[in-house]
C-alpha cells in the first residue's frame, strides 16, 4: 500500500512584507513618518521603487524613540518612510525589496548599514530610478 505524500510545509510570508503583490498606487517614501499604519500593498510598491520602510511596534517602542527617528532620521530623507506596525516580532523592523532586518533598537549599528546599503540601490530593486515622491 502506497502512503500519501505529505503536504509541503506552509511558507510564511514575512510580516511586514518585503515584496509581492501590490497596489498600483504607492506610499510616498520621500521622508515621511506616518502616524498610523499604512496598507502593506502600498508600502510594497514603495519598496519596489527602492525605498526602505522603517516599522515599529507602538506597544514596544517608546514614544521618544519614535519622535527621535522621525526628526533625526526620517523627515525629508529620500527613499525612506516610517509607520507603526502593531504586532511586530521585534520592536523595530526595516524592510527593503527582498530584505528584512528585525532590531530591538535603532542604536544597533546594523540600522544605518541596512539603510545605506539598500535605500535607492539600483541593484536590489525592480524599479530603479522610479522615484519616491508622489506623482513620480
């Protein structure tokens, strides 16, 4: 008697996503810190354009940390945007097309390395030179 083949294990999509289906519109990713969660499908389209998406769990990230990131790192930075993402598996997570980095704090040196390596990198994004400002 031949036994049935076991089903393949389910593949978990990273959360927040780092690619995949997305809306035709995209989240502005030219240095915007959003106060509320944004749709994954809009954020993914921004990642496709070369942006880095900083997310944080509001229950695990101090308000003064969020404020400091907003003022000193995100505001007016090209190819960078930030939003809360309740339920993250770490206090802070950075996403770029095909890449994710989970961190406990933005003081981790990998935070800046990730942004420098992947923000607007034409070798790692499907839509290089597409722009991040609304209307581009």
